């Protein structure tokens, strides 16, 4: 064994492997650190859109998608490096024993340097570069798709907290009004002006409304948990979220659904799969490279040697490895093609349904507003006529309950309308652009990457 080989062997054996118990303790410590690293709360004072954007940008999953995009971009350079000149050197320090009649033994240093340039590989390197480039673009599209989906999830948490809080407050206010009204009716019942059975019926209707608070409180608690997850602070009393996307923009984006980030990611995957087939096919062709080198012997009395020429490399039999690799590449291409078609059909149908639902809500909202006005007017009329006997307590309470339900429906429809607009925008990639999410990696990460390359 030469000295250099011995040094490499010893270097590879340095350090002590971790036992299972030590590795388990290291895992626990890592999890403890990760759980303790809570991010700073997201500022809510700058408004709905800015808060959503900041929550997305500081999300660990979004940063991971950015890192995966950078990894994919780096793989393009890896693929391109094959077509550039390859310079390598080696050295051996040790002894040389010749087993002949003279039995010469020489100690010293020998080394060599070689330079090679790929001339022909059947298109394998070109296909690899194209595949890596497509995968990098696909990683960017996938990151934007994840960013828009995350922005929608963050926005949903804000909207849900707002709507359920509003609905709980409305329920409490209206039931308080109705209980006060029934209290007045009880005094009238004591004087014989109101029938006791009608009073009991009114109380039953109020209790039915109050029972809904339990469900609304559960929905509010769920929304508050999701809000704290994304914004890293309790929601407090939120304002009604501003309209980020107008219905006209949402409909225009729904019509241009072919440019959605999720479809771009699938299309990039298809292009990468096609070049993967080309890579697999190129493995059946020979490789030719121009190579030159110089080697110095260990024995100083021996002359140095050099070489220059063409090198050919071709595998005649590899246990059908290349055949199976080609079959796998073709199968992957077919699978990605079908996945793209399925994704296109599903997205088109989803957006068409969302637009239809949006149109239905927009037609219904004026009717709900009119229902609120009419039920309020009916309740006011019943209240003024109840003492004269022209109206009954049942009619009054029914009008009040109907008015409450219409107001509750109006809040829910406003929230649903907002979510439909944001859903269409998120699925088409418009939401990320509207809230200002970066299309490229952050400036500080680009700077750090540039400094790292300069250090190398």
C-alpha cells in the first residue's frame, strides 16, 4: 500500500460512529431546537394583503420550496460541467518492489496529470442539460404554486376568524335584543295583554337561535388556531379583509387557466421526462473524448511518459440495464403526460364551478340585502301593532329571527365571495402577484450565494 493510499484510508476511518442511543438523543435535541425556534409575529397593522404576504414569506414550507428551487438550478450547472474540459491529477508516495531476478526496490513520489474533453456522447449531455433546465423551471413553478396555495390558506384563516367572530357578535346582540323584548312581553302577559302560550313559543325560538352559538364558537376556535399558526399571534378583533381581487380580474384569470403555476410545473415535468428518454437512448451510443496526460515515474532513472489521442467508450453488454432504464423513462413520460391532461381537466372544471358559484352569490347578495330590509320593516311594524292586537308575539319574534338569519347569511356570503375570488386567483397564480410575493429568490439569499461562489 502506498503512503497516499494509507493516508486516505486513515482519513476515511477518523471519528467514532454514533451509537443508536446517541443518535436518538441527537434527534431529540434537534426536535427541541426546531420546536423552540418560533418566528416573530406577523405585523397585522399594514393590512390584509401585506400580512398574508409576510406570513407566506416567513413560512418554513415556503422557504423549503425556495431551497428546492435553488437545488434544481444548481443541477443545471452539474449537467453542464460534463461538456467542459476535465482536469485531474494524482500522486503516490511510497515504495515500488519489482519481483524479477534483480528484485529492484524504489521509494519516492510519482504522479500524473490528465486533461480530457468530451467530443461525442450520443446527445446524452445535451439531454441531461435540457432535463435539468426543465426541472429547474418546474421547481420554480411548483414553488409559486405552493406559495399561492399557502397564501390562500393564510387568507382563509383571517377571513374565517373575521366572519365567525362577526356572526357570534351578531347572534349575541340580536338574542339580547329579543330577550329584552320578551321580558317586556312577560310584564304584558302578567297584565293579561299577551297569551302565555305565545310567550313560551317565542322563548323557544330564541333558544333555537342561541343553540347555534355553540357551533359558531367551535368554528371560531378552529379559525383562531389556524390564524395563530400562520401569523404567530392571537387574532384579536380583526377588520373585514380588503378585496385583493375583483370579480372582473377573477373571471379573466379563470379564462386564462392554462398558465396556472401547477400546470407549468406539470408541463416542465413532461419536458424533463422527454429529455430523460433521450438520455436513456443515448446510453446505447458510444462516447468519444479527446484526452492528453503526463505521468512521472517513481524511479527517477525512468523517463516520464505522456499521451495524447482519442478515447472510445462503449458497453456491449450490461445485463440489460440500459434497456430497463429506457423502458422506465418511457413509462415515466407516459405517466407525466396523463398527469398533465388530468390536471388540466380538473383545474378547468374547478375554476368553471368557482365562477358559477361566484355569479350565484353576486346575484343573491342584493336579494339578501332586500330580505334584511323587509324583515326589519316587518319586525318594526309588528312591534308597533302588538299592543293593539293587530300583530301577535309569534309574528314579531319570527320577524326578528328572520332578520337575524338574513344578516348572518349576509356575513357568510361576503366571506364565501371573498374566498371564491381568492381561490380563483390562487389556482391561476394571480394571488401571489397581487400580494407581491417574489418570483425569484430573495435578494439576501442571492447575495449570500454570490459570496459563497466567490469564496470558492
